[in-house]
């Protein structure tokens, strides 16, 4: 199991658009669901900074995610471009494996 964790600093005038795009019923997850290795997404807002968000995507494997990027490159790039308009900073915190 793989968890990919991202941090975003959202533009104040784009909060609703950001949440609509990235929440579990949003367009990003619709794209991720095209991969059989996708498990789930969690969108979290910081309790002290309402413009700071964390997104975690759960995958069956790193290969599953890599295949999505390859197989749906055009759709991924288009959504990424739309998303970039909603935030002023994006940071990949990391890719994590679960310890059992």
C-alpha cells in the first residue's frame, strides 16, 4: 500500500473551486478512479490556517500511480493546470508505505 501526501496553500478567492476539484467526489478523484490500483483520497483543511490543505491519496502500489500518470497523461496535465490556478503553493510531502 502506498500513500502519497501533498500540501497546498490555496488562494483565498479560490477556496471553493479548490475544494470542489480535490475533494473525494471531485474531478481529480474521478480521474484517479480510472486506475484499478487507486484506493481513496482524503482532503484535510488545517484547523489553524484555513488556506492550508493536505491531500492523501492511497494506492495499491507505486506502480499503480505511475501507470495512471502514463496512461492518462493528457487528462492529468489538464487537471493539474486547472488546479494550479487555485493554489499559490504545492508541495509533495512524500510517498509512504504502510508499516505493518
